[in-house]
C-alpha cells in the first residue's frame, strides 16, 4: 500500500459559437490529490519489476474560479471541497543496487463526481446573458516518472 500527495494542474478549453461569432477561453485549475493505492509487483528480471496499482484517491479542490476574456466570462464553483476518484497505474520499476529506484508508468484516473460547475456568460453589449452551465468532471490520463531514494 502506498500514499502521497500530488498536485494536478488542469486546463479546460471553452468555446462558444453564436451565429458567426466564435469565442474561446481557457480555464486553469489546480487541485491536490491524496492517493491510497495498493500495489502489486511482478519480477521481470533481477532489477526490473512490473507494477500495477489500483485505489481510490481523494481529490481536493481549494477554491472557486473566475476567468474572463473581452468576449466571455466563466464562473467555476466547486461542487465539494473533497471528492472521490478511482485510479489505476501501471509501470516498470528499475531498482539500482545503490542509487534508488526509477519508475516509469501511466495512470488513468476517473473522477466519481464533477469537479466544478462552470457558468459561461457571453458579453453581448450592456446586458451579459448566461449562455450555458458546464460540469467539469476532470478524468485524466497521465505519464508518471518517479525516483525513490534507497
């Protein structure tokens, strides 16, 4: 079993098309994750191990967000401060005799609830109008490179 703390930076791109006008913006979020994972190792050779981890990380969204451009605004409200997820990680460990362990792998994380609810508002002259409400879920696939000290 292993745990730790991860910082996740996410970029969501929002586009609104109204008649012939296309507006776009990027919403950037930062959240933290505390994974609680069970890991299985399969020896491939003396120093190489295949590892498979699965578990349920707890993700923390620290704050609400307000983003905007000259054409549109986006208000992102967190659904809950803490939310559960499900993650699977597969990779290869190289264990050196004296210098620690190197790890290269891939992770797939599925959020069990929405991360934020975002309301996009278009700036149409003097009276801005709410355009759409978007749930931001936050599933991700990532590459993982780690080093462990001996």
